[in-house]
C-alpha cells in the first residue's frame, strides 16, 4: 500500500471514530432529555391528580355541608311542628291532670 492510501484509510477511520463518538454523545443527550421530559410529565400528572383529588374533596365537602344544612332545616321544621302540636294539647292535658287529681 502506498503511503497516500494508508493516510487516506487512517483519515477515514479517524472520521468514523469521531462520527461514532458524536452519534453516541447525541444518543446520550436524547436519552437524558427524554428521561427529563418523562420525569417532568410524571410530576405534572401527579400534581394534576393531586389537585383533582383536592377539588373532588372540596366538592364532596360542599355537598355534604349542603345536605347537612338541609337535614338540619328539616329537623328544625319537624321539631317546630311537634312543639306546636304539643302546645295545642297542653291545655287539654293540664285540664285532664287537674281533673284526675281533684277527683281522687
């Protein structure tokens, strides 16, 4: 082989090594970026799920508070009705008791 051919082969081999090293570095960079983007997406998803959970919990608490208030209003109305009924019969009950006590 001539010296010129040997130099050409050496030059081509050097260029190939450099391209291979550059390709490996680019591949590592792509993998690192993909991992970083994946981790960021995972964190955003977790944050979104946590916020959704908090929103659902707030909605459930609001509905529970509304239902509790509704039950409380119904109980107060029923209690008022029972008191009114009792007050209507209070005079009758007092007369009945007095009548029983006086007769015996």
